[in-house]
C-alpha cells in the first residue's frame, strides 16, 4: 500500500480552509445522529513517530461533545496485560453504542513493533494477523464503524521533525528512542508497515493513508474520510450481515435426547471420590499457577440441573486467591451497549488463574435467540463468532472446559416443586423458570444446534448427566483434572 501509494493532491489554502470548516461542522452534526442511531465508532490512529497523530487527534475531537468520546493512548502492554490474551486490552476499550473511541496507536503498533524487534516469528505473526482480522470483522459485523488511519511521512520529513523537536529543550522530550530508531531504519520499518497494512486491509474496515507532511491537510483528510465513513455506516445500519462458513474443526456430539440419565453413585462412593478428586485438583491448582496456565470453566444447563452445587465442589478444592466465579445474568445497560462478548473479555482470568462462568456467552444462541433479544442474523452469526472467541483463548494457552448440565423434564419439575415448597429454597425459583419450562422443546432444539455447531476440537462440550447430582459432580471434577493434566504435560 505505502510503496505504490499515490498521494492525494493538497488543495490551495483557501479551498483547504473552506473544506475544513465544512467537515468540522458536518462532524458536529453527525455526533447526534450517531447517538440517535446507537452507532459505536472506533477510530484507530497509526503511523510514523512524529507524523502528527496526536496533533490531528486533538483537533478532530474538538468538534465532538466530550460526553460522547474517549481517547486512549495504547503504549506497550503492561506486565498485567501480558497475562491476558493479545486482544484483551483492545477489546475492553471498544466504545458503547452511540459513542466514539479514539485510539492513539493500537494493535498495529504492537504487532509491527514486535516484528521489528524480532519478538514475533513468521508463524506467530500470521496467527496475530488472523486474530486481528477476526476481531475487526466481528466489530463491523456487530454494527461498529471501524476507521483506521495511517499517517505517512518520508524519511527526510521525519528526520527534519526529529531534529526540530530536539533543538528545543522544551520539546526534546517528545522525541523517543523509538522515533529515532524508526528514522535510522526507515526502509526496514516501511517494509514491515506495508506488509501489515496489506495483510489487514478489508473492504468493511479499510486502511486510509494520510499524507501527514502538512498538519492542516492531514486534519482535512481525516475529517472528510471520517464523516464519509459515518454517513455510509448510518445508511447501512439496518442491513443484514452475510453469514460465514465455520472453518474450525468440529467433533460429533450426541443430541440431548440420546444421553442416558440413569447413571448414579452411592453416598459412600461419592464421598470417597469427592475427597480424592478435590485433593488432586488442589495440587494441580498450584502447578497451574507456577506454570502460568489460565483455565476457563463454562457452565450451561437446564434450570435446577445442579450447576451451583457442581461449581461449589470444583471451587471447594481451589485456593480462593486463584479463582473467581462469574454468575452471568442479563447484561447491564453499559454491557448491552457493546459487543455481546465484551463483558466476557472483561472477565477473563490472568495466567495461572481459573475463571468459572455460571452461564456464558452461549446465551446469545439460547435465551437471546428464543426470547427475541437479538435478530436472527445476530444469533446465526454468533456460532462462528463464539468459535473464533474460543480459538483466541485456546491460542493464548487457556484450558477451556465447557459443561452442559443435563436433566430430564420430570426431574426438573420435581426440583422446581421442592424449591417452591421449601421456604429456605424459594429464592431459587422464579416465574421466569416456570416460563422457560414451557419452552422446553424449543430450548432443547436450540441447545442441540449449539452443541453441534460449537463442539470444536480445541473447546469441546462435556455433557454432565445430572439426574443424580452426585454423579455429575464427580464427572465434572474428573473432566477438569484430566484437562488440566493434559495442559501441564
């Protein structure tokens, strides 16, 4: 892109000023349309050191009500951030619907920087590129406008700016070692930047190259491109998104009605196995922490199937400093205003820690699907998006364990009645539970489809036969121990 780039022609000063005024006014008007249409806008500024990204960013945001935007400068990841997946710190920054998020440098800067420093080999570079392309496509598929700008200056212009800043003691601090290194190795950097731009240039979120030699001209290019992008996004907001074919390896799994639920344990067998397995899991938890392996345990299942008791027996074996249980309810307003996976990215464990999810991201293809909380296009698209999300976690090195806790309809009714007739258990039963029970067949169909389409080789489902809760608890412990042992080999 950079090597074959035809620079746009800079207009005369009078025309430039006139167009700047019009673009600024247009953006001021658009911010209200963005709010009305709940359009989230993510703007990424990348480019050469001293190319003027910060200066242009400061001028662009003057045209927007400060209540409707945030700005983040993404430096190199902290030690804490390095203990999360590569995309974590960017995903958590995505804006709410109706607002802007401006990033001063981002995932491009991190990836190209690692390449230039020799930290990222070819195989891992390609994996990063695939992750980034999926991340950006998921955002645009879910209604985000993603605008990516690269500020381009020549080696000669960069050198001139570096020398000018260094000549004044009040501005010399603005020149970093990275800026000077870039200028000295300009051709090497140019090749890496050009490859990255070509690798991540997509029709839904293309790169816009900005001629940054003149600051006002750079501002105009950004503003006109941004307002044009917003216009197009507002027109396209009601259009359905094409569904993608699954590209991840799937494994066969039985349908719920094919699962035998007559398995059981005696009290004596249960107590003996529980003690042995909890002791074993506790020892493995220490190894997990030492080897910095993250574990994600996801629970889905029928109401009253025994998820809570199952989770309790898992966590009872763990060091309380090394795990967290996340009970997932309906999304809060600030969560609902973002990509549906945002709230789960925010809850990922650090390396060496365990996160247990009581209900998960699969709500998109069950509750939200059946209750009409999202469109058909949304939930149909979600199977692939979830597989991509879990692939990111697996590539990060996480152990992913997914449980579906299965009971039959008669057992659920028996447990519902027991809860309703036992004062200390009445808090466990709600009108929604009874309403969901009426849709048992619909939910069973949705769950079967979910299992078939998301039972990947790297994040398989495990069905826990839970008519006998004791049996399900022991089986879950065995699965967790087995998965962790394989990861620690």
